[in-house]
């Protein structure tokens, strides 16, 4: 029954991916992308929009975590001002605006009209930066002239790497397309979690019937951890208005277990002896961070500890995993090359995504759950 369900779900999931790719072609035909420079200024608090950009304001690259810039790290309120030109061929279209991921509270104005705000939810929700910002643009737009987009942000966080318009792709497209894209992305991520859970259950059942095959057990554990981790990042939490502080702590706790559990699976898959110091090293320090994060109450402190100490450890551990696979190929382990083919891309994507959190060199992928996409190779 579980196997039939998994096969059926995989077909539906692959169908969703194909549909997403098919209509994604439409997105680029009538879109304005404005990743680039914006004028940035400090604010005392949320204020009335000015309706124009001032040349004396500092120019900054968007998107990026503004706390990575030394002069802006301790600024609590800030205002992005972006000049946007809309061509005539967009005049008859209902348009939408995508602003990626904003850390944290915001007020968004288009030509001094308020079009987006977190104000009504701020008493119930602490963190908004996992929620992509997709807005409808009012019909009283100015075409063939400068339009002023102002994004006022209250960072409200002492995160080292976040703050402001922190990640994602910034674009203006026909509203139905941009909304469809956002809905598909939401259900796509939800589908991944369901797929991971069902596959984890399947491999747990396989382990029960074949108890000597420990790789089944550790792959199941790894998938359960991955499922929980990505479940805490789903947009569903905003619709249900769940406690984002609790979910954020659970997210970091599960994050510390991903690499150790995958390393256990990798070593069992390669049939490497239990007495291996690299395995002990990765597992031990992963659990150390897990216990450390458990006893830290302030989520922002956990976030900073993750950035300063845990992420460098993860990068080192992922390089060690690649080294182990390549060393086993050198030792003519017959399992090693197929393992490299299957696990190489997930490890490489994880390296890129975690490095991006640390160094911010690809801000447009920040906030996207690409690690889960690469793990699909192990599952599908």
C-alpha cells in the first residue's frame, strides 16, 4: 500500500514540476526584473512615503542581507527607493510585484500608495522573512515615466547575515502569472515534504524487513529530519499563524542533525567500518551544536551562532564527505562511484547554498529551498 502510494505521488509530483516548467516560460516574456541598485536611507521609524529618490542616499545592491554591510548593521529602520520604468506594452495588463524575501517587517509604497504591509499581523507573527512578498499593483500606474517604489523595513533582528530585502528575484509581471508562480512554488515545497515523509516511511519498513541493511534505517532517519526541517519553512505557517519563534528554534535544531544523519547514511552505504574517526568527528560536533542550540533561548542568538560557528563546521563536514567518497573510489570500493553519482549533486548544492548564507555571493537564491530540490535525486 505504501509503495503504491509512493509511486502514485511521484507521478503527481513530477506532473507538478513539468507544469511549473511549462508555464514558467510565460514569466520571462512580459517581465521586468530589477535586481540591481537601490537608494537606501536610514529612518527613525515607519514614516510617510516621500515619492522620490534622493541622489545623496547611498546606493546598495539588492537583494542582499543589509547586515553584511558594516555601516548598516546597527540601523533598525531603513527605506529602499527604486525607480522603475514601465513600458507601454504593459498598459493593458493587471500587474503584480514580487519582492523576494524581506527581513523583517515592512511597509511597501508604489507612487506613495500603500500596496503591502505586515502591520495587521505583527502582533501575532514574529518572523516574516520565510514568506515571499507577492503584491498586486494598483491600476493608477504611471507608464513610460519613472515610478517610485519605496520599501520601508524594520529589521527587528540582530542577525549578522540578514536584514532588508535579503533574497529572491525582484520582478514585475502580469499578476495572474506571478500569483500562479507563487502558488505553484508553495504547493511544490509542500509536496516535497509529503514525498520525503512517505519515502522515509517506506525505507523504515524496508529496514524492518531487512534489519541488516542499516543504510535503509539511516536514510529513513535522514529523510524524517529533512521533512521536519523543510516543514518549519513552509508558507503554511503564515496562513495558520503558527508561533514562528518556536518553529524557528525547531528549524535550527533539526538543521544541526541533517549533516550527521546523512554522514551516517553515507558511511553505511559505502560499507565503511564503524571505527572511523571522520564519522565520529562529524556526528559528535553535530550533536554538540544541537545541544548548544537547545539551551539557547534567544532565537537571534541561535541564528548568529549558526552563522559564526555552525555553518563553517557544515562546510568543512561537506568537504569531508566528498573526500571520503573520492578516497573510496581511489581504494577501488565498487560502491563509491555510484554513490558519487547519486550523492554528489546534493552535496554540491548544499555546499553552494550554505556558502551563500555565509558569504552572500548569490543573494537571488537566498530563501529558496534548493537543498530539498537536490535531495529529490535521492528520492525520485
